[in-house]
C-alpha cells in the first residue's frame, strides 16, 4: 500500500464504495451489490488501468468534495456532473491529475444520477467476501463515506492504456425504453403487454435496492389476486409487481428472494441505463421479440 490517500471533505445524498460486485454467495443469502451502473464503473477502471476488483466511489446526485494526499490520477464516469479541481473545470471520461493537496468537487449532474470517481490503484479498503462494495440491503462491506474519512489508495498497476478521452454517450433526462424478457410469472397478469404500453414515471422512493415506478397499475387474473407465492430467487433486473400493481426494477442491492410475481427481466445492459434514472423521469419498456 502507498501513502497516498483521498480525504472526504463533503458528501452528497449518498456516497459509497463499489466495485464489480460480490458474486457467488446468493445461495447463502448474500447479494451481489457492486456499482449500479456497471458499464460506467468498468469504463473508469479501464481508463486508469485498474482491475474491476478495484474500489471506486459511487456518488448519487453530486455533492462530493475530496482532497488528495500525494499526486493521484483520477477519472469521472457515469452521470455527467460539473467537476472542478481547485476551482478549474475538469473533463468527463478522461483521466486527469489531482496534485497533492488539491481538491476535487462535484456538482449536481446535468443528466443521470450516479457518477463514479475512480483513482488509479483503486481505493484500498479491506474486501468482505471478495468485494469492496457496500451493500445497502445487508450492510456488508465498507460503510457509506462520511466527512473526515481518509481512503488509502492502492499501488498503481503496471500498465496504463493510452487513452485520453473515451467517446461515450451521456445519460439523458428524456424518456428511455428498457428491453425486457418474459418473467416466470407473466401469466399471473391479465395483460402482460400493458407493461410496455403504460407510461411509467420513476418514484422518489427509489434507491440502490430497486426503482419504484408510478403509473396505471398492472392487474392480475382474478384467480391470482389472492394467491401467494413461496419465496423465489431474484436477480438484478427482475421486475417484481407488488399488490398495488406498480412495478419495481431490482438493482444491485436487491433482496435475494421475494414473494411477489416477476413479470419480466430487464436486459443486463439496460439495467445500467436504469441505474441512471432520476426521480420524476419517464421510462418505458419494450418486450424482446422472443416474448411473442
């Protein structure tokens, strides 16, 4: 471990450490956790030459301010937030130097929800069950970051890709359409196609466990309305429909089992897009052709 550190001076609504996730433990009730937008996290790791086991900071809705101890190489990915180093703007999806004593500050994103702050060498907290991710459902992993925390920075990897800027699309506040495959309990609903024909809006009760949607409730067949399911295994991207008929898209900190019917499962790539949805944003679904 080096003597380089990242000092937390201010936090926004939620700031956690995340990597690619805690895999292989769902059978014993331990979920995956990990970066909600896996593609954005992986891009930051790739631009800095880090492995996807390296911890990065997931910042929800901006507000982070940090100070470097030692010279660091940093990259911002995910939601496009205004960012400055000692008051000077810095770019997005492009590595930049953070000199000893310099401060990086993130504003509120202009689009999207979650921004990733990656540091070359990763943030050297101790792993729990093979991952440095915070799981907000179980409480496993490092706790949410607080003012006064000093995060150690790991040793730099041997190589660094020669990429200055990554040409990536930014999250949008416009309506997005998520691809969805048929779920195991789609036949519990009178009209499964209504999932795709209904206009949904993201609820402000959404978090890293799941995205709650508001809209015209989905209805079950009469014979299924009072029926209860035994707990079934759940996966990232599952669309569970509770008794109120308003769907919930499971994100990384979802429960590993659940008793409400799953009407569909969002495509893995589109779950990353869903993770950047902001409260009040419209969202739709499109059944993949295999459904019909």
